[in-house]
C-alpha cells in the first residue's frame, strides 16, 4: 500500500511540474503572459492538445496527493448540488462530467463506496446524454467500488474512461466538449486542494497549488479558440482569466539537479532531475483560495 501511494505521489509531482526539464538550462523562471493569443491557440497541433489534455485531465491526481498527506475525508468538499437531470445544454453536461469525475476520484481514493456509486450514477446519465457513455464500463466500476481490495484496478478504469472520452471528442470535431470536461476536472481538483490547504496548511500542497500557474496557462491555451463561441464560453474564459490574474505575481523557479542513473529492463537509464521553488505569499494563496471557491460554486449550480 505504501509503495503504491508513493508511486502515485511521484506521478502527481511530475504531472504538476508540467514542463519538460530538457528545455531548462540551469535556473529557469517560467515566463508570464497576460493573455493567450487566439492565433497561437489555433496553431496547436493535435499532439500538443493531447499533451495538454493528458497533463490536466486525470480525475484522481489531487485525490492521490490528499490521501498521501493523510488529510481527513470530507463530504463537504463534494459537488453534491449537481443534479444530472437538470443539465440542459451540452456545455453544462461536459463541464459537470469533469467536475463529477474529480469527485469520483476523491471518493474512490478514500474508499467511500456508497457515495461513489451515487456520483457514478450521475456520471452515467450525463455521459449517455452527450453520447460518450460507451467509454464507461459502469458495471466493472460499480463492482470494483464495492471491493476495497481492487482500488488500483478501479483507478485505472476510471482514468482510462476519461482518457478515451477526451480522445473520442477531439477526434470527432467535438473538441469544445473535451475542453469543458478537462476544465471541470481542473476546477474541482483546484477546489479540493484549496479547501484542504485552508484547513490543513501544508507546504507540499501549497506548492502544488502554486504550480497550477503553469497548468492554467495551458488550460487557457486549450479553451481560447472557443472563448467567443457563445456567452457561456465567454464567461468561463473570463473566470479562468480571473483566476490567472491571482497567480500573476507568483514566481516558479526550476533548477536542474544531478542526473540519476536507474537500472531498467537490464539497461541503465539516466534521468535529469530538477527542483522547483514556488514563491507565493500567504495573501496570494488566500486570494487563490477565495476566487477558486467563488467560481467553482457558481459552476456547480443547476441550470
């Protein structure tokens, strides 16, 4: 169990760093852009979009970190107000599918079987409404949710389902729904992390929150082509930009460390290590906590 949690934490740490160390020479400070030009977002290749999606869209990464830090479970963090039967548009359905996916990961990590089955039922309804229900093996997920010894298999199936949905939507000219699902996952994960850190201050968790400055830039790049699509997208983009504004003066510095040699498959693999330093004041963190809560709580209202 300890080995699995450690491995998950390593995956989380790498994913949240979200930048290839080969691009850094010595000390690197992530540059800040006030906005993301739509022309640049439209130039994104399918591979780049897939890479951004992969870095953001796992519904269980924040839950893994919270569990590793032994933070107590709280039902109050969940988006229990979401009613799957009251989502009137595909915009709302895709966004809520992402939010509920993050909640499902949180519940499964803490082995809250009864609650996870309720969330799974909502996910099934919404997924079928936007014609992606075929990517959820609901019976297997339900069975594994009731068997606490199969947590690894449950997490794999849950993550794989969301990955397949993302790939399907993007390859069938429904990229706007994929972007919404990814944003939903990120918003809920950010909400979980900020709510926890406000009650259980922890340097590791606050640093991960600070590093979201980088991922948020990718999110804005992903959603920029749709910001003028309709009023709902315009409002969502404005909300994300407002969160980004709270990150403006936070600095993230990367420093390359010594290469590490690891034996793998009979050969020697050399990996470049790096460390990151997040410069974020208490006031800056409080501002991020507050705006995240306000925006997330507006997004989970039923329409």
